[in-house]
C-alpha cells in the first residue's frame, strides 16, 4: 500500500530467544511499514507466536531489539507497549470470558478511560462522565461489528466464530496503530477465510492500521499481505512479495518435504 | 491446528447470531397482586434489617446480647466483602486477614483512647492503616504466587498476632485497649446502626468498584492477566489496588469491631478467625455481593455456638446419638465443623454459594419470575498461548 510517507511502524532486529536448549528464535529481522499488512507463515512450531510474544513483551528476547514507531521498546512491559498503540489477539481468543460482551468492550478501553480508579470508588463526577463516554463508544464499536444485541451476554457462552469477531472488536477499542493478529482464521473454512480477508482490508482502511498477521490459510495471507515472511525453526526462511515467498522452493520444502504432517492450507 | 469439518464451522457461524440472543425479557410483568406481594416482601425485609434489631417499631424485644451479635454479623459482612475483593475480584488469597482486621481494631482504639479523637475519625484512620499494611503485603504477592504467597499471608497473620499486637504502647498488652462507643450509639441496640452505616458505605464503594475501571481491570487480570496486559492494564499496580481496597474494608471492619467490644485484646485475632473469614466468603459465594454478606452473617452467628443454641438444636434433638455424641463437641466449634462441610458442598455442587441459593428470591424481588439461575461456570485459562 502506498503511504504518503512510508515510516516504519515495527522493526525487530536480530531478535533471538532461547528456552533451555531450544533456540526458539534465531536473529529474526522483521519490518512492518505504516498501513502495511505483513503476513507471517510457517509450519507449526516455527516460532511465529513466540515472535509475537517478543514483540508485545510477554517474552524477553535473549538478544535483539524491538522498535515500535522508532522507539526502542525492548525493555518495556506489555501494558506500556499497549499504551503506545500495540494491539494483539490470541490464538485461543483473548477475552475475559467470564464477563459480558459489554464489560469486555469497556475493559478493553482501559487506556481511554482517563480517571483515577481510586477516586472513582468515592463517586468522583469525572469518573461518571467518562464512564458514560466509555459505554457509548463500546456500543458504537459493537454495532459496527453487528454484535450490539449481545451486550449483556456472557462471552463464555458465545460460539467460537462470534468470540473471534468480538476479540477483534475489543482490541480495536484499545485504539491500536499496530494490530498483531495470531491466527484470526483458525477454524474457518475457505469461504469464511475469504470473508475474513475482505474484513481485514476494510478495518485497515477504517481504523488506519498496520497489521501483522500469522495464519495457516496461505491463500488468505498471500492475498491480503503486502509483504510476507516465512519462518521455520525460528529463522526467516524467506521473505518478499507474497507470491514469490509462496513459491520459494525452501518454503515449499518446509511445508511439504521436511514435515509431511504440517498443515498445507 | 486440527482439521475442522468446514460444514460444521459454516453451520456455527451462520447460526452464531441467532443462537445466542439472550431470552427476550418477559412480555408480561408481574400482576397487581404480584407487585403487592413483592412490596410486602420488601417492607418485611426492610423491617428486619432496619427495625427489628433496634427494637424500633417492633412488637419484639430483642435483648442487648442479641443486638450485639447482630452488630458483629454486620461487621463480619464488611470483612467478607473485603476478602471478596481480594479472592473474588483479584484472585489473590489471604490467610492472614485476622491481622488486617486486628490492626484496624487496635488503630481505632489507639486513636480514640490515646489521642482522644472522635470514634468516627478513629474508624476512618483504622481503614487507612488497614489499606497501607495490606498494600505492603501486596508488594510481596507481586513476587510470590499461589501456595508460596498463601503461606506468607498465613505467617504474616500469626506473626502480627504475636508481635504487633504485643506492643504494649499500641495495644495495651494483655490487658487490651479501651475502645469506647461513639456518642449517640452507646447502647448495644444503637451501635448496630453505627455498624450498619459502615456496611452501607462498604457496599456503596464495592458497587462503584465493579462499575468503574478499577473493578473491571481486576476481573480481567484475575481471569486472564495476559489479555489484561494487552489492553494496557498494569496488572501489578491493580493487584496492589485490590490489596488497598481490601485493607480499607478490613481496617474499617476492625475499627467497628473494637468499639463494639468496648475493649480490644489480641487473643481473638488468631488463625481460627482467619479461617472463618475465608470460609464465610467462599461459602457465601465469591463475586456475589449479597451471597458474601449472607455467608459472613451466617458464620458470625455460628460463632461461639450462638446459632446452635438459639435454634435450640440441643434441646430439640437431645444429645447427638451414636459415636458422634461420644465426642461431646462444644457448640463453639460450630463454624469450624459446619464450615468445611459447606465449603465442600460449595466447591463441588454449588459454585455460586449462598448467593446462588438466594438468587431466585432476588430475581423475584426485582419483579421477575421466581426461577432457579444456574451459576456461571468458572473460566479457567490454562493455555499459555491464550
């Protein structure tokens, strides 16, 4: 996508992480420019989610640097990175499943609800005002996703597909600039995967997002990505234009040759 | 990723929206007769809480001793709500809560007796000191989790009883500290209302907590700290926040308890009491305000065999037959006998505790139909990727 001034939103330089004897990530360089959709594919266990965990701060990289909007965030805790505009989803749906849909959308706006949590307990008027705005915004976002009627429903009782959609609604409520999506298409058939692709292209326009996307639906990822990485054994196996990466002999071999059980999407 | 049959997925997605629409509100509300019945029930409830214990507009004559027990029940409800913030909302545990309460009790007595201040001020200072020491203990919880932290709270409680409560200048040593009642609330009957004001305040704060960002942050971080963090919630800061609020309530409860007893001594603040606190909160029903209040009151009445004697269980059924009778158990052990039994029931059969039991009545009083509402199942996140 052509941005007026292409600036780098996310950049990892030589990010490595080792768990005991396993080199889970080995000097991974990844870049996502403003308003780009960057895809990451790779067989199971390639280190894709581990990379997300290093980017968002759940794991501390053994070495390497993570830069977000030009700032070195390598040592920042997760919530501080979130405050800078990093949003992410999880493979197993990152929502507070014991709470209602409405509560989730309000909780997700934690950073936007600017009042003292302690003062609010003793009835500060500012808190009440902000709460009204928070609820209105939560309802707006839910309506945008056609989920408004579920306001009072407990998340745990919702079907998987709805939870997935709700998770993206919640993460958008955090006002992210960068959206890291961990397998948004898991459990979807080819047709839904196609719809998901259109949906992601649409929210990028609407919310001015940079998206980094992990998924096993290779056709989906290649279709919507501006740039594609393939990880294998913690290393970048290939990178470049999606079609080129997809037909790269090493990539084909990683998917079909080395591990025949790995999923071919 | 496992292979998924596309047709079933398609099916779920297509029916996703219509399948989960919560049952529409009942078209017909209660009849006029239904409203009258509910009005009467509300009035009766109000009378039991507001009039009966104080012998106000009441044909009964509640003895002072019983009124005193009712004050204690109200104060236990405050303490239960304190533990509910910690265990229920934040997912932390405290086996040393008797120290939170005890420090509040001694602080208030100290402020009133030694610094000759008003009781109201003493109780408020007790709440603040309770919050402060709870935050300090909370700092430890950021380093230790689970069993290790539970052990620290247990040791803290016992340590406080043996050391802090033995500082003579602060606690008056074994003789204890005098804690007079506030003017206007000197009698046992009047003091009940003083305690009730405290409970009303705590209920209001607790209600606000769940309706503002702090409470939502706690519920999120308890169930799934990783999701909470990606939403920008500083899980450490909010864990301390929970300790602070819990300490505030516990300190207030301690202060109220001190002036009810007119004198504070260290002895009652032992580990047994901490156990009763945890039991009453859990059996009452975590995250269920009314349940916690009822559970706490129930256990307060069980203490010292009060409820057992009151209901004349001993007179009615005589000595317990069989081998149990040979144990010749004193009714004082009632909380620690009934407690574990009820705890097992709650943990295995009735996850919502007392709160779940009274929920149908609650629904009915709110103008809906009397119906059993199953408890929400606990969501347990054990997948590291989630």
